[in-house]
């Protein structure tokens, strides 16, 4: 993975775009190319290219409302002598900080370093954060678990019509945004498992509900996989000493219902299932200490069930 600093993107993509925008606006306000070059700290030839539309740049900045507003303020201020270079620099630095906070610079950085995707990375804004390491570890675990699941030959027969997902919670999760899963779910197509994207936090409500309910009762259970309910799989679980827990499918508040059922049992079962209801496909949840542990259990069960 290439190591790319956000500051490189500012220099290589943000500044040329903003300089071109400023040059055009200052020219529209009656400034000569020589005056514009002095203000921007570039050559007159560069200003000529900017004004002539030969500068390139990135439309994400050109079309970004905050960028457009800041450029207009700077152009108005420089053209009227109400703003000097210090004032313009202050505006630009504030804009860059905003664009690094989940803005276009952040988007470009994720494109250059795909490993940042799904982290909700605030490194540029809040600095080093030990929680980011934990988030990365969870995402990596889910990513590896998904690949493991896709390599199970029998798995395609156990993917429900609504798709399968793999979820894993951070320690002490608060809500579904603290559970990583695969966006768009995992589907079986032509007998093969298709994983549409890398895991992200908050990507699945259904599997997150099961994971959060389990973690609330037993903090050591942080992973889950949903598969189609199958009698062969349930019997395989029993043969391995796992007594599956049946729960109702049509509860409006499935989270509360699962917590209640787990509490009644006294622990979190490694396998919990329902037989479906009107408009609800039968589903089974397989739990584990993390996503990898849950997938390993799924692999054992589907292999034995077929």
C-alpha cells in the first residue's frame, strides 16, 4: 500500500484547482494577469493557463459549496483591497481543515490509500487515536472472515435470498455504528459467494442487532454470521453439543426480544434461529468471540450438514 500524506493531495490537487478558481474570479473582477500572478505567487504564464481553462484540477473542489464560497470571499477581498495575503491564507487554511474532515481531501485520501476506507478516519482532524487501531483490527478480522466464508464450497447453499452478512462489534459497543459488516451483504451467484465491498462500520442493521444483543449479555461474544435456517445445520450443531435457541421472527423490536431470550437462557447460544414469518425469511445466527470464530463455526456446520 502506497503511503500518501494528505498534504501531498493538498499540494498536487487542491492548490492548483483553487488557484485556477481564484485566477478566473480575479480576472472577472478586473485584475490584470500580472496582478493576479503577484497575489497567487505564480508566473504570469501560469495565470494565463488558469484563466484559459488549461489548469486541470479536480471538479470535487470546483463543485464543493464551501470551496466555492471561500474562493469568492478571497477574490472579493483581494480585488477590493479589504483582504491581504495573510487574510487569504487564513481563509485557505481554515478551508483545508474543513475539507480534511470527511470532505473532498478525505475522499481523495481514501482513494489513494484504500486501507483507510470504512475507518471513519479522523486522523487529520483529531490526531493519533488508539481507538483507530482497534477499529482497524475489527475491519481486518471481518475482511479475513469474509474471504474464509467465500472459500467454503458448500456455503452457497446456505445463503438466504436476502443475503448473508458477517458482523463484529468493537469492545463495549453502543449501537450499530460500532459493528462492522459487509455493505450490501454477501450473496450466492452461480454457486459462488460474492463479497461486494470491504467491511464498514454501520453497514448492517440486521446482523448488528444480533451482535449487540449477544454482546450485551456476554461481552466476550462480538461476532455473528446469518445463514439460512436449515434442519441439517441445526442437527449438525446438536451433534457438536450446541443446543440451538429458537426465537420468534416477527417481533417489532428484535433486539429487545433477543436480549430477553438470551437472558432467559442464561448465556448466548452459539446458534440461534427462527422459522420465519409473513414476509420474513427463516434465518439462523451463528455467534463467536469474533467474526473469524463465527465463520469457522459456520464452516464446520455447513460442511457437516451437506
